[in-house]
């Protein structure tokens, strides 16, 4: 009889068929990303890292992105959840969500708030807030993608929406190169005080110095997140393939492995899959 073990997941990664017009955020200084990245490219990396599966997150602001990710998840059951995109400000949001009612793997949505001209204003928009309330009422996760300067606005947003899980991507993108640890930690503390908010230990590699590939300056940020959130509200995410701008996949995993090494076995299990399974409603064991 085979043993059962808790799922180990990469809680944040992307797939795409590269097209410059569809991915304008992939700029000329990112040649490593200007190619296709598909499940067959990721699976060997997951296997090498000892991970059972992943959560695929949108990389384009269009509904066809959601449909495309759902097709991939249907073909590859190890894609355990999808975080898609839909227009939360639409007056037809509820009918839009209804078209995916049978897609149980669709567990949440995200919008690239960081790319809006003034993210703080967007987060105050009445239609956006109505849409976010709708997601929470339907038990769908919303992922908050911002930069560190917008942490206060994100905290106010999350205070207003406590009906379901909210997830902060990439630790709120601290300005590592400017050595903004203290200010970031102070702003993150308010968000971490909200029990319905979790955080992804992801995206740090590309906030550091891409050329040096020195991970040591990133560890204090991970340690701070551990102190503020605790293991039961943190989850590992590679941000693959974006992480390839600054590191390979295994080194990205190794950074988090180093940060969590002092933790107990159960705390490490939470970060490597348990938190993600609970937040996204994923069956948490493999046969």
C-alpha cells in the first residue's frame, strides 16, 4: 500500500505562447522571456525540485487568458488551480463568472494593479470594489499584485474585503536594490495583521540585482515575511518563467529552502503546499 503525503506545490507560475503585442510588459531587456513557456517545460523542473504540481496564474488581462489556462489544467491535472483574469469592474461580472461555474480548478482571479497609472486610485474605484465583493461572496480568491509603495492602499482595500481569502503576490515587491527593508516591513505589517490575507514567497529574485545573481540580500525579506505572517499564511511560488531573468528554477527554490530551514517540519510543509491547498481549496494529499 502506497503512503500518502501532503502536496508540495509551486503556488505561482505562468504559461504563455509569446507574442510581443500580447505581452507588452516583456520589454527588450528581457530576452530570456521572449519565447514560449508551456507545461512540458515546467514539469521536469517540478520533478527535480520534488514538487507535485503548481498553480497557474494569469499573465495577460483578457478573458481568453483564463480559458487558455483552464484548457492547460484539463490536459495536465498537476496544474492544481488556475488564477485567471476577468473584468471586475464589468456590470456583467456575475454572468461572466457563470460561464466558468463548472471549472472547479478555477480558484481565483488577478488583475495587474501594479501596471495601472495610479494603483491606489484603482483600488478605490467603486465598480472594482463591487467586483471584489462578488468574488468573495462566491468563495473565489483575489490576488493583489502591487509594488511596495502601494502597500498602504492595499491594506485599506483588504480591510474592506474580509469575506474570503486575499493573497499578496511577491511580498508586495519590496525595493531590494534601494535597500528599502525597514520601510517595506513597516508597511507590510499592517497587511499581515489581517488574518484573511496570505502572502506568496515569490518574485524576489527579480527585485534584486539580475546581473549579480547574489541571493543573500533577499534573505532578510523572507525572514521578515516569516515573522509577520507566520508559516500558515505563507506559500512558496517560483514566479517561473519570470524568475529566469535573475536565476534558474532550482536556485529560486533553494532560496526559500534556505530561509525556512530553521522552521519545524509542519511549518515547512505549510509553506511548501499546505497553505496553498487551504487557501485555494485544493485537495491536500497525493495517494
